[in-house]
């Protein structure tokens, strides 16, 4: 049965080039038609940076009361006030979505040898919000915290690019060009022309840049400072070319 040979290269350097050349010299094989074939597989990388244009956050309240109805009523009232506050601060109501509703019993600390009993109930009501105008982001978070008071909860704050298709396309293009340049160099070193592409596979990374998560009780802080930073999108593409 005819055998095929290939080599893989993920870095360019004098030592790597010498090794590849030796492999090419000794690794020719015949395809099904009896023609001599060579292949080269390389990994190219591409990375681009963009500025986030939206902020995502989970805001809510957590209240306690002696009974369930009291805890739920208090949480509902403050949650409604918080939702109204973020909408008035510039968040579209369609960008407000309930993310958590829960009721949990709370227990006292019994004396040694005693039995723990229910001392009250905690109700939590949180929503996920998307701020599409970053100039209003600080005002929105500040309004949410003030509306919730000492029962306010803030978490899951992160920035993102609403439409990152252009970034993805640019990163993919750079990765392929990098792979092609590497393959061309190996083809030149081997003395063989770079042929057609045989196979392509890719991996990508990159996503929202998270802010430090805030948990627990918060006091209202005017002009809450936030920085969107940048978001990177990275692609690695593995491409196999025919040589010769």
C-alpha cells in the first residue's frame, strides 16, 4: 500500500528550517496515480483588538423578613424600584431580563447541643441588563445601587463588542496570511513550489473583558468609575498545503 508523509511546523527558525528540509529530502512518496507528493502543515496565528461598545451586568436585591411573604414583598418593591431606576438612567426596557428569583430559609445559630431552627427567609430578585451607550454605564450602575440601598447586589459586570464579526474576519485573515507565509518559507527552503490547500482547521479565542465581581451589600457610590478597556480576538488556523 502506498504511504504518505507529511511534516508539521508551528514555528519558524534556522533549526526548524533545517529539520524540515531534511524531512522533505527523505520523505517523498507516491500517490494513487504514481506521482510524487509532498505536504506541509503549518499553524498560523492572527490577533486583532477592538473597543467594547456594550456593558452587561446583573443587578438585584436580596432582602430578609420573618416570613416568606414579607421577604418577597420587600424584594419585589426594591427590585421594581431598581428596574425603574436603570431604565430612567438610559437602559432600554427590552434590555432588562430577569435572571434570578429565589427564596431561601435562614437558620439561627443554636447553642451547643441545641437544634438549628428557621429564623427568617431571604428573597432575591435580580435582572440582567445591557447598557448600549457606555457613556451612561456609570450612571446606570450608580442608579441601580442607589435604588437597592443596602439590599443591592451587583455582579457579572463585563464589557463586550455587540457585533464582532469584523474583528473575527480580520483575525481569521491574519491567521491565514501568517500560515501561508510560513508554508511559503518552507516551500522555498525545500526547493519545491507551494501547491494547493488540502485542509484547513481553526480555533479562536477572545471574549468579553470581565470587571472584578462585586458581591454582598453595597453602599451607593456616585460616579462609579468603570473602564471598558479593549477586547482581543485571536485565531489559530492549521493549514495543509501540497508541495510540488
